[in-house]
């Protein structure tokens, strides 16, 4: 007969073992995750003192950043090799970056990308980026269904180009993708339909879409596995913004940020979480970045 003491002892061992197994599963699940910050959050600081700003972010505990400034083959005024050294010296990595790919980057007569866009991919590879993300789709490319579909083919071709350098091409949404339609279909749904999952990553901005009334939880459930890289953002109502919303400290807004990141981790295929906050409600931007990082770490990221 099993005594109560032995039953409790064996039960405790079993529970402890289960807990340890669960903990190991979670750790195994998230060990390849990346938590970073979009440098547009501190755009003025990066403009005035890029190295000093990056140093402050590193001191806070950030290990990864995403750029939003690539002009004339320079990142914040530094060549690819120079900026790579700046990051390395501070213990930072840049797995992702934003550079708009426009219609002027594709030469239809040659069925090829222009040299300027090829340089973009080349320089991103020097920085050892995993993702080259285009954060905008010009209005001229979404006026007609045929023009739009044609450019989605360019997206797929860019995915192939990036793959040649061991990277992935991504597209980052704003709000028009969820409010606009072509041939009766929502633009975001068309993007998902007309791009190949193995060539184009959708960097879901969970805050921008809220402006159009779209909910990230619905989108992640609708397109599981398509969101390897997301922008983590929260939104509040704002009378100052034309569209009626502005970003805020994570967890303090209307988006339900933690529920979205948890579902993205579980179902969206997400492993890269990029913090973005563009409005600060009177606080210094760097202070907001510190708060956002602490909140994400508290949530287990």
C-alpha cells in the first residue's frame, strides 16, 4: 500500500519533473528569438549622436537594433563596414533594416533590379542582416489591380535576390493595407495571396493596423506562420494625429500587445520581435525605450 507520505513525495517528484520538462520546452522554443528596437524610435537622437545613442541603448540591455536610415550607401552616415564596426564595438547586432523598395528600383525593360537596389542588398549582407524590409508601398503601385499584382511579383523576385545572400525580403505594413481595396479585396489579403511565403516575410506592425480597425490577433490566426518578424507596438487615441491614434508604452494602450506577441510566438512563426514607439506623451524617447524593454522582458521575451 502506498503511504500518504510516499504518494505526496512521488507526486511532488512527478510535478517537479513535469515543470522542468515544461520549462525546458519553453526555453527550447524561445532560444532563437530576437528582441530588438527600431531606431526610428530615437530618430532625433540617432541624427544628432548615433554612436552615443546606440551606446545608451546597449547599456539599457538591448542587443539588437533595426535601422531606418540608409542613404547613399550609408547607415546613419557610416558605410556598411564602418557601421558594422560601430555595432560590434558596442555588442550590438542588426538582424533587420528598413529601406523602401520603390518602382524605380525595378527595370522592367531588363527584367532586373537596378544597381542601387542591388547595392542595398549587398550592404545589408555586409551588416549580416537576416531581413531586408521595405516599409512602404507607393500609392501609384496600388491604384490599379494589375499594377499591384505586377509589383507583388517584384516582391517575390526580391525574395529570390535576398536569398542569394542568405537573407529574406520583408514588407512592413501601415494602415492602408487594411482599409484599402482592389477588385473588392483588402490590399493586405492580396499581399498575402500574391507573395510566396518562402520568399516574402510580412513584418506585421500590430499598431499601425489598429488605425484601420484591424486586429492583429485575427490576422495572425488567419495567416499562421507568415510573421517571422513583427513590430511590437501599442496605441492610444490621440486628438493630435489625423488618423486619431498614436503609439505609447507597451501594455498601456488598446492593442492588447502581450496577447498578440504570445499568439505570434505560438502560432505566427514569430522569432524576431522589434519594439517600436514613435510618440512619447511627454517622456524622453530613450526613457520610453528603457520602459518598453523592461516590459518585454517581464513578459518573457
